[in-house]
C-alpha cells in the first residue's frame, strides 16, 4: 500500500496556480473533460461512450477524437483552460498508468468534480473531493461512468476549492521539498 514508503519519503501532489485555476462562473455545458493521447490508458473512450449514452458532451484536451458529441481543444492558454474546466461538470482523472493527475487538481479548483479510479495513490490526495470508480475493463468503466452521470451531480463547493488551494499550493509544496533537502 501507499503507507509502505519510508517515513522520510516526501509525498507531494503537483502544484496548481490558484490565481489562474479558479471558477470563472461559466455555464456548465460539458458532462466531462478528458485529456491525453492514449485512449486505453487514459480511459477517454470509456468517458465518450458513457457521455454519449446520457446525451451529454465531452470536452477533450488533445487531438481530434472524431466522435459525435466530442469537442476537442489544443493549444489553449491557462485562462482558456480554466474556462473549459469551469464549463465541465466532471474532469477525468482516470489514468491506468501514471500516479499524478494534474488535470484532476486543476479541474477541481475550477469547480469540476474529479472522477478517478479507486486506487490508494489517488485516494491519498483526492479522497475528500473525487468520485471513485473501480478500475475494470472498458465496458465496466463505461458503465460506472454512466451511473455517475445519471446520478445527482454534487457541485464543488467554495470550501472544497479553498481546501484544495491549500493542498495544491506551489509555495507550500516547494517549501516542504526544499526544507527536507537542506535539513
């Protein structure tokens, strides 16, 4: 488990600039925001299938997926990205390989509820805020996502965003890292 790391191991989330990644007040128009190039490891196809089943729309950061009900975006600046996160009900943190999930943190701070696989490394940082689903095969993941999308949406609160701002603050993270190195 995640607790097997040595006591002096510095566990840190990725930092998010809370002056940029903040709710814009935009109207929600996307069911979920996905990102990445590898549909299998990043669960993009599963998100698209589930969103299509409920009649929603996907915002995808990356190449054109050439699918109905999917809007693809590339080359966005931070301000436009913050706006896109704010327009999304959910942000995908459904990664089968890597353990750090920056879009989930950025999206959360803009008011998009993260959806992540139920794994210890994701629970460690996002337990209070994310919706967790089992990491199953493609059909199981699509079905789990459809169930989430058909359930009552729980908006991200101002208090949750404030808590996330503290956890994902670059200054706090860097200070903790450097204080361990120089001590």
